[in-house]
């Protein structure tokens, strides 16, 4: 059930209790990542995401980002963190990240001061502007795996593809240091079908704290493909299943970043990774050029 706040109440709350804050504006450059920008301003990636109401680590050249500068808000009678997030057009996760000092976010009281990410204003339906997409890079033919099929159908995902492999990522189970993104995210609506890129055998299946509902498919003696954040699986597949190129594996979702069943921590997308297994420990390679080639030459 959605909570609808009357516009007059929202406006009054903003005028009475929202302060002002100064923030720098940064224009994203080609090759930037949130981690690089956050490091430049000596802040964390999480702070930068919170200040810009970002639900993923993906950014585009030309996009404007605000460097954090929180605005104070005084909690009113009957406020909850969820109601406050709705007042300011934020996700609950964004508001909670802006207030790590709260040991129990379910226990707040009238008169308590909390932080509202800079630039947030009361709104019933807050819509962020979308920057113009960057021109796609020239498609290069990979040296292997050239006959793979693109994992999503034509017209079912947001393009053009962006190479966000090796970007910084802020979530870990322990809340520790930054980590490196080990795949490419393909943005699509929840429920979009996901297809097997090549023939193979499912060697990992089920829940993963990072990847949510995921499938790992071995496609040759030294290569596995990793499909993550699924909303659900296709019927008839499981651990040890043989799959064919173009076979339905499951559906796009936004599961992961927590214990089994966690979802909604980021926008729905398919995380696609390629791992090489010809060494003592698996290692990743950038799947972007492969995805570009499959998209241009072998889409469903």
C-alpha cells in the first residue's frame, strides 16, 4: 500500500524543517567511475550515491553529480524513516545510508535531527533527469567465443551498453572497503527474459549474497559465464543442468546485496560476468567487447 502525502503538508514540512547546504557540482568525464570521483573529493562512494539518489553504480559521461552536503530535517510526530523518504522523493535505502548514526532506524522520535541528502526536495513523484547516452564505441571482434548469443532479446533492455567492468562498488557483507565490479550491468525491466549465451553446464545455482539468484554456466574447459540478480529461474533448470545456446535461464531482477531473499537495493538489471578457470584461482575478464559483438551479430 502506497502512502500519499498531501502537497500542502509536504511543502510546510520542507519550509519549516529543511535547511540549506552547499555542494560542488561535478560533470562526469569519459572513463570516470563513482570510485574515482569519490576519491577526488575524499568521500566514499556510498556518500556520493546517497547525495545523488543513485540506486546503481552506473554513471554516464556528461552527467552532473553533486558532492555531498546533507540538509538537516527535524523528525515530526508520527514520522517514520519510510514516510520521510517518501516526503523527499528518496528511496528508503538512500535515506538510511545518509544516516549511519542511527543505531535503530525503526526507533526515531519527534525532535530528532536526521540528514537529508543534498538536493532532495519534498515531492510525491520525484523524477531524476536522464543524461543523453554516450555514443557507442566501435565494435571489435573478440579472439574467442564469437558465436555467443546476446543474453537479452532485442528491444528488451536499455542501451547503448556501458562498460562498467572494474568500476568501484560499495556494498560488501561486512560493510568494508571498496571492491571491484567483476562484470557488466545490462539495465532492463524486472521480468525481462535472460537467455544462455552458449551451450554449457550449470555449475553454480541458487543464492549468492552479492549476486542474489544467480546461474553460473561452464561453456568450455577454461571459461564460465555468470548471470546474476535474477528475479526467478526458468522451469526445469538447476545444478548440473545442460543448457543450450538461446535457452531461457530466468528473468531480470534486482536481488542480492544481503541474505537470501533481499531485493530492491538497486535498479533491475542483468549482471553478466566472464570468469577464466585455467589458473589456481578463477579470475575475471572484461565481458564488454564480447557483449558488443554478440549484440551486433547474434541477438535473439
